[in-house]
């Protein structure tokens, strides 16, 4: 929570300004009809704008195309345009060359809203720098428009587009006549307009990031109507308003803090008044100008939680987090969210594009052997095949048919940190290979196994994909059979680490280690690997509980384990990892007699 402190001077020294700094009494009303958005009682002090503030433009001002678009959207679920808010602001119009110096000088008095630059651009505030040397210093705005019309292919007078050849020819003749012929410049200015993308990039590099039509926000100057202008406008049309101002070089708008909206120049803080005064003092022709403007924030401006808060009924917790698996956002919606699941998914998708392309919800707890999730696609494309990057490795997964949990990435990394190049790893429940394949980069060799044939297919593909297929041998069998098979083979001698990540029941597979070396000649060399077994516990003492399960599975009175709590997977339910060295008594146990 942030609180803004305003320091207000007790008395404002009287300064007189030229009339252009004072707003006229009859500013031209906005062309759209407005109504105030009803504000809810806010308990939090908000930083920046909020959907409870500003003015919501009415649908009457929309053109038929917009209305149809809105209709289509509301058929889908909700109307994005209902999130448009217009804010009245005051801005200082300054020459480009001064704007950065003034920005740092007036810091604290400028608009300080997230994702909105306080230096704004509006149409016709600039001229192509390549043209400037050709234009000289005496250019008027009308000249500029006339020139731009010619450059962009319009004929003088009738507004018809000239063919590119004629247009070029015309330019050549005119420039020739004036003795300015410079073919290089001519080529530049008669070149077709650059693609939209390039223009946008340029705008961004000029510090106008994200501001532009159909993006997050739009700044427009509210032109003030002067006496007699109404009649002229009727004659000349709306375009007239843009040409009235005498063009005095490229300008930018410095958006002033929202609290100065609609204030007159003499009501502004001292710092701004001093800037204006200095400007008028320097020459009779002042270059700074106070203007009123509208800042329109669109649906794309607002954050996911702001949109959801406005859409969901009061009292419902706004879902704010989701798990990401490649291009898929994986929600875990509560019962109360289900009536709004499609709406929530659309917002998640809209606010996280392009990284997120699909939004799914888990519809049931994991019950099956392969630990796959029952997922419902709520928004976006329906493909659940994706690529995940973890620990610098890339894994293909199909969430519909194999297990994947990105939340275990840190744990997997911790486990890998304990491996060295001397190790040989045996991954009993490997899935598509996040541990096995990452380990293969570090260790000598990996034996990876999974019961799910589709997971094994992906595992093999991922080995190749990460160019580690030569270091990994893949098996597709039940975990218990796999342990028995591999430890009865010659490979047993080399295995130093065993990973058992099937938290629901891996501990119950530990009995497979009993007597694994019993039938071997006693004079052989034996390796006693370190076993890392994962498990869940809901007990009051989860460490003790899990330890007991391990001890019982191994039929041992005492097992020396190093216990770690990995994470809380649900309230009161821990995921644990127990690491211990396989003991001689277990490996050489006599499995023919009845144990405990
Ligand atoms: C919790 S996942 C862990 C996968 C992988 N280690 C990871 O971190 O993503 C457990 C894996 O064990 C496999 N599995 C389940 N029962 C099995 C069994 N009896 N034998 C071998 N693998 C089994 C499942 O198919 C699943 O891929």
C-alpha cells in the first residue's frame, strides 16, 4: 500500500501569464457523451489510475463497426470496451529539445502512473528530421502540411493520390526549380511509407513505449474553441482544428500529475510556474504552452487482477496465480470460480499473450497410475503438447498423457547439485526425463525407467533433443521389476545414486532392494548407492511418519536417513525427500524367511 503526500504552499505568489497559458472559459466539449463511472468504496489507496476512476465513454459515441465488434465480444463473454477509461489531464507542450531537461526538472509534478510515459506524443507534433534542413527555419505549419501532402502522394488542391511516378516527378521538378536538387534526399523522402512495425519501434525508442492507438493508451489534446471558430469549423470540417496552430518545430507533451487536471496556470505549483515564467522571460515568443488533454486507457492497459476484480462478483477471491508449462497456463480454480471459468481464462490469456497460448483448468485430483492430470481447455488453442525449458534443457511434454510439474524445478536442481561426474544414476520413475536428462549432463551414465509407454516415448525423444541419448539407457517397466532387474545385472556395480520420485507410493517400492545382492558371490565388489525417495505426509510429524514408512518397507529396525521437507503441496500435506545409503543388511537380506 502506498500513500501519496502532497506538499501544498500556503500562499501562491501572484504571477501574470500571457493569455495562452490560461484556459479559456469555454473549452470545446469532448465529442463523446460521458457519464461518470460509479465509484465503489475503496479501502486501499491505489497507486496510479483505477477502473473505479476516470470516465467511461458511452457506447453512443461508437461507430457501427465498433458497436458490432462490441456485440461480438459481449456474445463471447464480456465487452473489452467497458474497460476504457478517459482521464482529463493538463500537459505542458514543449519543444522536443527541451523535453528531457524539463522532465527531470519537473519530476514529482509529472504524471506518475505505471506503464504510462509522462512524455507523450500526439499526431502532427513532429517532422521528419531529414526534411528539416530542406525547410529552413521559417516554416509555418500550413507549409508543413502542404509538403507532407505532396510527399505522401496527394495532389495539391483536390487531395487525389498521385501515382508514385508522377509524385516523384513532381517532387523532382519542384526541387529543381528551387535549386535544391539533391537526389539522395529526394530518394529518401519519396520512398513509400515505412511499415507500421518500424514506426512503432521508432515511437518506442523515443520513449513513448506502449502508447498509441489500439495499444494500452492514447493521448489527445483537447483543442480549445476560440470565438468564431465554430463557424469556420462548420465550413472547413474537423481537419481544420489541427492546422490552426502555428507550427513552431517538433513538440512533445509533458503530462502533469493528475491532481493538476483542470487547474489554471496560476493554480499550478511553483516549479511549473517558474518554468513558464522563464520561458516568457527569455523571449517575447514563448515556446511552452499549457494544454488540456485526454488520456484514454484501454482494456490492454489494465492488469489481470484489475480486470478480474471488476468482472467477478464481490467477495470472490480473485485468482492471481497459475502454473506455466511451456505455452500452457494451468489454473487450479476453486468451486466458487467455476461459473466464471471461461471469463477468467480469457483474461488470463489476453493478459499473458503471446507467451501463453492455452489456458487449462485441472478438473480432478490425480488418481491414475501415470500421474497424468484431467485437464479442461478453457481458452486458446487446444494443443496440450508443449516444450518446457528447465535447467537449460528442453523437454517436450503432452500434458494430456504424461506427468509434468514445473514447481519441482528447484527441487530437481537441488538434487542435481549433489551429483558429480563419477556418479551413475538410476531414475526409477523418470517420466519424460527432467531429472534423468539433466543428470546425464553431469554424471557418467543414467538408467531411466517409467511405466507409462507414452512418457517413455517422450523421454527417448527428449534424450535425442538434448543430444544426450548416448549417456542414457531407457526402460519401460514397473519400478519394482526395474530395480530387481538392474541390480541383478552387471550394471549394479556402477550405480551410485537412485532416484525414486513417485511421492504417493515410492516408499512402498523400497522392499525391492531387500536381498538384491544376496545371490551374488560374496567376493564381488559391491556398491551401496545413495537412495533418494520422495513421499507425501499429512501426519502431525511428517518427518517421523515418512521415516516410519521407509523403515517398514525396508524391514529395518533403524535406517539412517537425511530428511528434507520439499514443499507444502496442500494445507497440512508435505512432500518430503529422504536420502540414505542402502545398507548391507538390506542388500544381503535373506528374503526366503518371513520378515517382521
Ligand atoms: C511423479 S511422476 C515423476 C516423473 C519425473 N521424475 C518428474 O519429476 O517429472 C511419477 C512417474 O512415475 C511413473 N510411474 C507410476 N507408476 C509407476 C510404476 N509402477 N513403475 C514405474 N513408473 C511408474 C509415472 O508414469 C510418472 O511418470
